[in-house]
């Protein structure tokens, strides 16, 4: 049980870090706006995505939040990372897809161990 908690919290913390740092840059760095423009997205997507990532991070980190909300946060992050993978692949090729692929892998580990911990509580 202890090993599962360590894996869960480590992967979840890394997922949140990989979500929060870019989300903050979406609001503060002009290069982020240029990156979205480069990928062909309108500017409002940058604001929407940054807000959603910050909210999702909080949902995953706070244990008091109901599991139903956590499930939706995992779905949202999953869609985000898959979409980012596809967008980077189409525009810049395989060399730019490592970030979304890594984030999705960590998200998957977090999700699996989230459910293992929930199953152990029953």
C-alpha cells in the first residue's frame, strides 16, 4: 500500500507540475502566445487551456475533492495531452511530441494508481 501511495503521489505531482508550469506561462509569456499561433490555434484557446490546467491540477492534488471530479480532471488532461501530441506531430513532426507523450504517460500511471488506492479502500 505504501509503495502504491508513493507511485501515485509522485506521478500525480509530476503531472500537475507539467500542467501548471505551462499553464502559468500561457498567461505570462509572449512566447507561449506565439507557440499557440504557430500551431494554428486562436488566442482564446491559450487562456481557456491555461485556466483548465490550473483548475485540473487543484482537483487532482486536493484529497477532499470527490472522486467524480478527479475522473473528469483525468479525462480533461488526457484529451489535452493527446491533442497536444497530435498538434505538435502535424505541425513540427515527431521531434516535438516527447513532452505531451511524457505527460500522458505520467497521467496514465497516476490514473492507474489512483484506482488501485481506491480499490484498496473498499
